[in-house]
C-alpha cells in the first residue's frame, strides 16, 4: 500500500466518528456546535444543520474507506483507521464537554 492509503484510512476514521454526534443530536432535534455556528465550533447550530453536516461527514468517511483499503488484508490500515477514530473521539470529548459551561 502507498502512504496516501494510510492517510485516507486515518481520515476515514475521523470523518466517520464526527458523523455520529452531529447526526444523533440533529435527528433528536437538539442544537449542537458545528463549524457553521457563531463562533465556529462553539455556538449552537440548528438540528437541520447538524443532520446535513453529519451526513456530509458520513459520505466523506465512506469514500475514504475505499481509498484506505481498510480490511484484514491490510492490518496496518485497520490500526491507522482506529487511530483516527480514537484521536478525534478524544478531541471531540474534550471540546464538547465545554459546550454547556460557556
């Protein structure tokens, strides 16, 4: 595999984990921070904005899955994929824990 397949695997994990909170909060009808809020990432966006942002993340993550060759045949790609999931999960938890305190 080429180096860019590993980059695709990492970002596939990151985009797919970012899909979850935006989509879930959106379909539940809750406002939630997004890059389109004011200020970006700190203010609250509408549920529809979050659903659409979540779906865009899902599509990008799905496309990157193919380029990342994430399967048993390439175990290193699987590890890099889950590194992307873990890193963005920790970053999101750290960022979003502050959303109700500001």
